[in-house]
C-alpha cells in the first residue's frame, strides 16, 4: 500500500485522504469518519485503524504534536480543542 500518496483506496473501495502528519505518524481519513494511520519510519508496518487510530489522533492533536493538517482536519482540530477546553468547566 503506497502510504505517501495523498489518497488511498482500501480493499473495500473506501477512499482515504491524507489528513494529518506528525514526525511519527501519517493519518488518513475518509468521508464517513474512518481513520487509518501509518508509521513514518516504517511504512510497511500494519497501520492502526478504527478506535486505536482515533485515540492516537486525538492524543496527537491535544498535545499539539502535528506538523501538517489538511483544511478539513484543521477544522476538526479546532472542534476537538474547543470540546476539550469545555470539559474543564463545571
């Protein structure tokens, strides 16, 4: 699977677009909230998908450890950060 491409089509025909890059991970998302994650230094390693990838993506966002994000992901990041800051309120 070519993980440096901007778009990936999985075996089910689902289309994933490159959404967020960190120094360790590349995240791809689809239009139905699907997430796929690859390791930057080991592109052949089986990617995390589903809840594991989602939890890691949120952790990366909350720690502000990302280097690049698509425009759609920047909007999602803003929503995640706003929701997280609202959790501190009583």
